[in-house]
């Protein structure tokens, strides 16, 4: 079911329609790479994709084609799919392949690495003709780092690809057909990000015993401490680290800290060793940098967090002395993770310098951020995102409405709505996040918010007995989307309005389908109409997309 709503008063980038996209949608196309592992309840989604491929006809006649592993083929990239992979066709056939770092319009040679039923994956060998929106990537690591896959694609083209991806998923997986009146109004143009670099307020770098180098740079390999690495993981490898001296996505003070650490940590006199994830020997695991703002002055402030395998502050002292001289550094922490796992969260935490938290301001509220707190990674664009959520919620402002905030994290969304609501009830599985949510409510003097720790994937029939029927439900699940138990609960609850905030447009489309059209095999009837789907670019130069979707009870 569909309805129409006015466009929000924000800056949008309006994308021209692409005729090739509509032709391409008719073949075994852009939805092929969405494997069931991306979804909870993914079998139904995969079935839908197969049905689309079988039902939709095409005027283009293609002979059967089955490439073999190791075969070299000439390819043309037609669009970007999930996770930013290029959706390509073998030249002269209709066979679809996926290729990392292939961009729309690019013609290239690729080697088949594996077959997956109706499509295959390839590795790019050589570009024959470049893509049509080519720009020079400003980052020296752009060709190797997995963080910014589309830096050499113009920002307007990035937005176009993301918008098309969201709209196509809503049509195919969500089953909102072009035949539905008003669909073109429901599917909003993407909201661009005004800041395309230096927008990340959190970066995590890893230490490694050996630098990962691409084939053409293997001659630079050195022995001993000079070959130690501090940087980002090479794409697809948990044990290989690309050494990075500067990241264009993080703040400038963050790059000052990274440069200071890079300048001295390999000094043999300091006796600092990188952790080896195979032998489980070594001291330094991660360097985490978080950027906040001083509430009074608005100036940037930085938290530095060293994740180590043991607590040896004397080894870290030279680094602490060096980076504490940087004016923006107000906190230096040490998380100790003694397990063989290489996560950045330690079982113990120590303050080596300054405070144990930094602050950030969002929608007029102050939030304290600890070393392991969750907080929106792009503060500037989070302001835009949360404004959209507030507008979609449409609170009357008379303090009469109840808000249910599912997957509430540290309470940021719920607390921004609490000022106009009667009461906010938030649910989150992570205990530390609930603790932070209570703290954030207290800091801001908000007393009409209750935060409860619980797993929304394991709710029982009694879920909902501890709070009154909400007027508005906010659901902000992680990438797998909502569990069927929660879908069933929402369809039974029949709250007048749901705002679905998604970081994965594929599972978002699936859940919108369930809420609007029902789940036939579980005898569940949909009871909502889709009012708007608003894509938001939170992370330029990456494949990630955020969506704010409004549903109203039919």
C-alpha cells in the first residue's frame, strides 16, 4: 500500500532516469548478489529475487553462457550493487557477474573467481576504457584500501548509484510496483552530504607484524620493525594490514595523532611489538581515535584509545607523552583485551591521560562518549538524519504521545524526541549502551525516558506488557533487519505510525514488504501503507546508505 507525502525542506540531488537501468532490471540483474546470509529470513527474499528474474521478460535474446573458474572475460559494468560491487555483463551475453571496484560504464577484462548459481564473481585484471564519471581519487591508498571504494567516482554519480539501488530494492524486494499510483512521490531523491571528507568522528586502525603490499609494490618490503604496520585491513583479510599515514575521512586532529604514533612506535628502544593474530604474540592491537566537541567552545576534542594484549602503562608512556602535547587530545585510554580475539573492546579499561569521556552535541542535546560507546559516526549528517526522523514522527508537541524506540542504542533518537513526547520507552540488547542511555538522559535533564536491556530477536508473547500502546514506533535495526517475531509483534500492535531507520536497504525493503503486504506463509496480514522512503548519504565514497521510511496504519 502506498500514500503520498510532501517533500522535506532539505537539500536533495535529483537524479535523471537511466534507461539502461530499466532494461538491466529485466535480466538476472542487480539483485543477484543479495545472498541469504545478508538477511534474517533471507530465503523468502532470495525466492523473490528468483521470481523477478523468471517473470520479467527481456527483448534482449542471449545465448546460454556458463563461464568457468579462471576464465578471462571482457565485461561492461552497468551499475553498482549491494556493498558497492559493480554489476557487470559478459560482453555479448546476458550473463551477470559481480566485480569489486568496477564502476558504471567501465569496460574491462576480468578473471572468473567463482560461480554462484545464476551469476559469478570476477577479479578485475585490466581496464579497457574507464567509467564515464571518472575523477582522480585524492587519497593515495584509494586503490588498495577497502574503506573508500568509490573515491574515483564523481560524488554526483555516487549519489545516483545509491539512490537507484534503494529505489530498485523497494520495487523488487519490497514488491512496490511502478504500477502503484504515487510510487514516484513515495520514493524520495537522496539527501546528499555537504561534507565529503573529514566527516568520520571515529576511526579504528590496527597494528600488524608485516605490512600488506600490492603486487606492484612488493619491492618495497623491508625486514624488522620497519616492516611493522599500523593502518587498515586489506580488503577481505583479517590478518593483513595496509600501512596508512593519513586518512582523509577522519578529522585533521585525528591525522595529527596518527602521524605522531607512526613517527615513533617502531623505535626499537621503545620495545613496542604489534600483535600477531596467528601466533597470538605481541602487545599493540589497535589504535582507536574518536573526535567530539567541547560543549562550551565548540572546538574539537579527541580521545585516543590504545587496545593492547596486556596492561603495561610503562610501555605506552612515550606514546602518551608524545600525543598528549597535541592540543585537541583531552583523553588517552587503554583497553586491555587479553583474549586471542582481535576485537577493540577490552575486558578492562584504564585512563592514561585526561578524562575518560569526550562530549558531542546533537540536535541540541549533549552526549558523553566513552571509548566503547556507540555514536553516529558522521555527526554532521546525523543532524540531517535525526531532523528527518523528527519530521517523520510528526509529534504534536503537546506531550500526549508515547514513543517506542526499538534498537535504541545509547538513546540518541529517543532522547531527541522526548522533549515533545509524553514518554519514550527504549529497548536495546547491549547492556553498556543502556547504561550510556540512562547517563545521557540524566545529563540533559530528561526524565520521561525509560531504557530497558533486552534482545528484540528473542521477544516472547508477553512483550509489550511493560509499556502502554505507543503512538509512534521507531525501529533502527542493525544490518540483518528485524526478526520475524518483532514483525509479528508490530503487526499485532498496530501502532498508528512506524518510522523505520535502516542501514541496509535490502533488509529494509524486505521488512517493508512484510509490514505492508504481510507474510503469507505465516498467515500474517500487512496493515501499513508506505508513506515515504528517504535515502540519506551518511558516508560519501563508501557503499553504505541510510534510509528513513515512514509507514502509517492503513
